């Protein structure tokens, strides 16, 4: 009895799967859309984008992205740039931390001719070592600050 039930169920399952994969008559498959390409007559801009004016007089900006080519009207690109500039001008002055604020949390310890730095981050402490003669200006400021703290 179980074999008969399983046979009927598998037959019904196969029929339903076949009905789902077949396309009804009269329904056309969609034609694939060709990917966007930069027109041959587009002019390369200094920023790496391409500018193209179509036959209607609309100026387009084409960009190569990791996901393919994208385009936008020149007016939209300029409007977005103006909005971004206005937003950065009206942003509170303390919204972005300058490098010196980040460097206040860095500690430095001398170990012979090597200085070992440590900076706390959200992902744990980042550590690196440098010779005293190879310090960058920022690292030199951190080292000078640490020496001043210890001499007080």
C-alpha cells in the first residue's frame, strides 16, 4: 500500500514540476537587454568620466563602475555635486574627527631603538613598531607627547 501511495505522489510531483517549467502559449520570452556601453564619440574628461551629447541635445555623463557602465544626465550630476558640497559645508564642525583627535588615543613605548605604537579601534587594538629614525611626522608627534607625559 505504501508503495502505491509513494508512486502516486511522485507522479503528481513530476507533473506539477513539468507544468511549472513550460511556458503558456502566446507568452513571449523577454528579449535580453544589451549592457550599457560608452559611445565611441564620447569625450573623456579629466576625472575619468566620459561626456556624450545625444542627438536630442541631452548631455550624458558615463562612468565605468565595478558593476559595469552607468550613465546620468549632466544636470543631475552637477545637482548631486552641489548638494553634496552644501551638505558638507553645513555639517557640524565636530562630525568628522581630525587626525590629531584620533592620535590622542595612541600610546607609544620605547623598546631599544624601536618604538611600539598601539591604537584602540572598534575591532581591537592595532599595534605596529617603527625604528626611531623611520618615524613619520604624526608618529614623531605621538612619541614626543608620550615622552612629555612621562617626564612630568
